[in-house]
């Protein structure tokens, strides 16, 4: 597992890349919620009132790294993330900014 710290709006965000066979599990965690690749179960996280969104890559079959996560497009939003102002078709970066 690789942890990558990066700043958005002067706030530190923790990004994670976990290799799983031929693909990576990629997600970013803020103090309010999670923005992740297609393997993240945002509906399960809703049961714990954790705002979470699923992002698809802007090109290609899967998200490989944090840069692709930030450039990807939000395709699933749980109700807690909707309350935070996140909606479909935002970029991963816009979703992260909404969760700061």
C-alpha cells in the first residue's frame, strides 16, 4: 500500500493506492469523506454516515493512481455526499474539494 499526502485548499488529503493483482484500489480520504475508484462500495459506507463517491476514469478501463482519481468523473454518490454538495459528473477533484 502506498500513501500519498497532497494539499487542496491548504488542507492535507490522504491518498492511497493498494495493488490488487492487475488493478489498483485507489481512494482519497478527507476529514469528512472518501472519493474512490470503482471498487469502493459507497452505499455500504452510507450505513455509517460516511460521505463517499465512486469515480470512473476519464479515459481507459480503470484508475491507476491519484492523478487519475482527481481527473475522473463521479458516477455514484451516496446520500451523505449529496448533502455535502457532490453530484454526478463532477470531477474527483471537485468532489474532494466539497469534502474539505
